């Protein structure tokens, strides 16, 4: 029983990191209809940036903040340089550009930081676990969870309660109409990329703290897909629930199925789940079904 | 500046000057000039494919003409993006309704008010002093001026995508009004409406044009000749990107070329029984 509880709790905590990255992904999809296939590499860049600052002796929280700022700038630059000219072009073109971007980013990361696994030294979080009654939780998980939840709350309230958020929703819904109401689509897209880059960077940094940082952390970008498919591609609460569910699912499979199917059950489980799930709920839990009267 | 003063003196709010717009080899607008005077309802008519919507898109900034000038209050606005023109006071509705289907009626209209909020992101999100007061002002405006005018009180919290087409058009009009514009472009506001809805919509258009509170200048693109003749101060007739005539309803009704181009040989009033 303890094992079960532990698995669930750790799952929720890792899942909250997925949720953060998924949120960034959904934001871009919601605003512009673009499936961003460079999300994983964006997490890498953010993670390496904060690792570099941390290695230079900058306190961890400050490094995270720097990585957020740089993520913001990079997000806007990416949108301005690579995607701005494609506004109004077919979405598929833009998606192919994001594939290109993912290779480009990965190349840059390998050039600057190499391919060896790097860890945050000295470790940011002490290795002593925290005891909650029968539960034993690693500090790194707990703090990652807290950080992810705080950032999720900030991003969600930005989207829900500010008029910039409303403007983003409007652009997502109907770009032409939003333009006619004084909403600048370019500004909105740039904002979406900036937020996505920031979310990805934090997600990458947190994961890097858990397992160490190398190119394979970018795999997180792929994991986001089952999470958002589960929640519904364009639903922000969906991304959060989806991310956490995928975290739990992964951990459960790791704990119980690894014995029977040794190897990478943990890695493929989310995708198997995604395929099965799509049979039954093609729109995800909260995706647009577009019920409209004509 | 001289030109600006001159245009203001003549009461011209919006002007197109020798506008050419082509898509590849298709000439959609061929040297179009139009002068819209303040306070008038200026209608644009013409057969399908004549270039009416292209003209609206040029005015509103979705298209940028290859040649010619677009002037608003004497200021050349050719290079301005649609969202900048919206801030200057140009509002529009679309031929196929473009509402935010997932949002409520109120949110749709509130979004039209978006550009008038002055408070910054921080105080705005925290709902502090000034921005709370501002919020109340805008809310009163939306509730008392727009929702009352358009009689959409009962549906204010419904998602727009679920509403019948006629009401969606009404919401779209409300959203355009929320911008507090000086000029309102209506692209086929009556298309697809039933007789009763047409009467309502025509009444709303007259209201915003005549009521002291609004005094809006309107550019109306419409096929319903009965309504066009009743509402318009001036009518601009377009065919294959060329102007045929720009005159009063009487002049248009009696012009043989217009009758031939647009109405076939039919009677002007036969479009709606």
C-alpha cells in the first residue's frame, strides 16, 4: 500500500512538471493552431541556461529567474525571426518549421554544452528525504512540485484574468475578428511563444535537477503530446490534468509493470495510453467539440 | 495638413483615392474613389464578386492596396495595420459572422472595449482603485448602451456559438459598437436573416446613425435593395471593380446602367417580398 501511495505522490509531482510544459504547448496551439514540435528542445535550452548560471555560483532561484528572462527573450526572438513571416500561411508549413527549429535548437545545445550528462553541483536540494507519516518524498520532487504549481497558477491567472489573456483567447478563436477589434495578432503570438519558452525552461530545469541534464531531457517535449491529447489540445485545465495523469501513469507502470516487461515500459506507457484513449475520446477530456448551430 | 483641413471642412470622414487592388492577374478594384461624409449612411452595392468585401478589407486594413490612398479624417492610413485602425475609430462586422464562439456574449462585447482600458497589467490584474473605477465605467457603458440598445439582455451569459445566426450577427454588431468607433463598416448585416430580424437590424443601424449618443457614420454593404434604398444617404454602385455610379438613392434607382448591371431588368424592389 505504501508503495502504491508513494508511486502516486511522486507521479503527481513529476506530472506537475509535465503540466507546466504542456501548458506552454497548449498556449501556442490555442493561439495559432500550431503543433510546436520544438517544445522538447526549448526545455533543453532553458535547463542548460539555468545550469550554466548555477555553475557560475549564482543562487538557484536567481538562475531560474535568469532562465525565465532569457526564455522570454528567446521566445519573442523565435517568433519574430522564424515565424512572423509565416502568419497567414498554412498551419502545416509552420509545423514543419517547428521541426526545423527543434533540430536547430538541439544543434545549438550540443555545440555550446556538449552531449555529456551534467548535474547541478553542488546539488540544489538536499538528498535527505522528507517524511510525511508513512510517505517518504525526495526534496527535489517536493520543491519541483511547488515551483510548478506556483508557475501554473501565475500563467493560468494571466490567461484568465487579464485582458491580454482575453485578447489571446480571442485571437485563438478568430484572428480576423480580433484584428478588427484592435488586438494585435503579432503581439499575441509573440507573447504565446515567450510564455511557452519560459514554461519549458522551468520544466527542463526541474527535471534536470531530478535526473541530471543531457539531450534526453528534451524527450519531455514528446511526453507533452500524450498529456495534451488527454486533456484536449486546446484546454488549459486539460493540459494540467493531462500532465499530472501522465506523470502518475508513468510511475505506476514503472513500479508495477517493469517486473514483467523489463526495459522501458515507463517510457512507452504514455504513448500506448494515448493511442487507446484516442479511440474513445478523440477530442480529449475538454477539447473543442465545436457544437454549433448553423 | 492642408489636405487634412480641407477634408475636415467638407465633413469627409473617410476617403478612398484611386485605389487599385489586384490578386495576381485578377483586378478586384480598379481605380476606386469614395468619399464618406460624417453622419451619413453610405451604401455599397454591386453584384456578387464585384469587389465590395475587398473594398471593406482595404478600408479596414486587412488588404493593402497596390496603388491609391486610404484617408481617415484626412490622415493617410494606407500602411496601418487593422488593429491600429480599430484604435483610430474604425469598426466593422463581417459578411460571415466572425464571433468568438467559445466566449459568452458579454465577453465578446467586453473584448471590443479592450482598447479603451488604460490601466496597466499589474493594477488591472489586481483590481486596484483606478482600474476598479475604470472597470465600472466600461461595464456601465456595455450594459446600458449596448446590451439595452440591441435587446440582448436575456442572452448575455450564453456562449455565442450556441446562439442562432440572427443573434450572432447582433452580438457582432454589439462588439463593434463597444469599440466606440466613429465609423462603422457593416458587411452584409442582413444576409441570412429572416424578415423580422431584418427589420430589427435595420432599426439598430438607423438608431446608431441617428441617436445623439452614437451619431455613427456607416458604410453599409448590402444586397437587400429595399433596406438599402430606405436607409442610405448615398449609394455607391460597384461592378467588376469599377465604379458605375455614386449618388443618392433616387439617382441610383433611375440609372439605366445600374439597373442593367446589378438588377438584370428586374424591378428594384423585387428582392424581398
